[in-house]
C-alpha cells in the first residue's frame, strides 16, 4: 500500500523502517500493520526496539529509511501535533495531566480550534463561544460518566491516583475524533483494581465505540486479555505475530525473552 491510495484494513502500515542511534541500529527493516478496529499489542524483551518503533509511529523521531502510512497518508517524519490533527493520539507511561486543573477541565482543553481561544471571537462572537464551551463541557461530562470518574471530576488532576490519571488520559482521547490511540505502558503505576477498570474501559471503547488501539506493554496478562494480534519484536525486528495463545507457546519467542533454546516437551 502506498500513501494516497485507497484505504485498506490497516490504519497504521509500517513499511521497512529502520532507525539507528550512534551507529547502533535500534530498529531494522521492520514492517507491521495495525488493523482497523483491533487492539494490537507490541511486546518484546528489553532492548528489542519497541519504544523506538512506537516513537517512530508517534512522530517523536524520524526513521532513517522506510515509511509509515496512517489512514492512507504517508506521515513519515510528521510531528505529533500534526498527527493529533489527523486522528492519532498517544498516552504515556507517566501520565501528563494539568495538575492544577480539575479532571473535567483537563478534558475540556483537549479539542483544538475552540473559538474561546481567540480573543477577537470572545469580543465579537460571545454566543458562538458560549455554545461551543457548553458543547465541550457536555462532551467532557459524558466521557467522565463513561469512565466512571464522576466522583473526582471536580478534583484537581494532580491529586488523582496513578490509575485515575491513566483513566483521565484515556478520556482525553475520547474528546476528539481519534482514529487510533497509542497506549504506552498503560499498566505502569496502576494498582491491580484500577487496572481492571482501565482494561474494561479500553475494551468498551474498542467494542462499543470502534476505537483502534496500538499497545506497548510489559504486563503479559493485560496483553493477553486485551490484544489480538500480538506482535513480538527482538533485536529491532518483528519476529512473530498472532494471538497470545500462540505467542506464549512459540519456542523462538521464549528464547528471545530468556536467551536459551526451549527443548521440546
């Protein structure tokens, strides 16, 4: 598939991408796809190149070779804010909340091109500004209710627990028309109870709202619950793809993680 062509079932298409740092090749000739409507997992041992690949897709770094297609467009080298406008959103291992704003306000600031951000509009189009603000606030309240965070919506975001902050980040992706959400270590810093809530909300967003997710994660139980397919990287390359049941039973993958061949039973 090439940029500008007809849309396929792949919303993200990584094509023969490589990236080196200081002569060390972190990603080498890697190709993979994230299918529309899927929750696709990305796993691998430390140093496999997962984070580098994720950052390449998210626009934080630019590949040395190859290209990345998103929703039929060549986005190779586009910065994150451009990708945001195209519908690619990312959450982070460490939640990036506005700590001195409430949870509700954190959601309300997400949509871009709000007329209230324009000083002239606030003077000459107050009705338009007010109507848009009310619509955004209603949307934020709907998201709060969907995520079951109503009890903390007026709490300063900086006072929320790690799990609640992750839920809030997930909520931000619901404030715009996200075509795909990149989840970076969503389980990090989240207690097991809230992690179940987080996983359930990801499943609901996928099944009820049609969201596509691309997930990088070390928690194999979470990957097993959420993701199909699961893509495995090692030494900068994709080495396997399939459902988690097959991944767990693959001797080559066990060797990549633990460094020794697995004997047949």
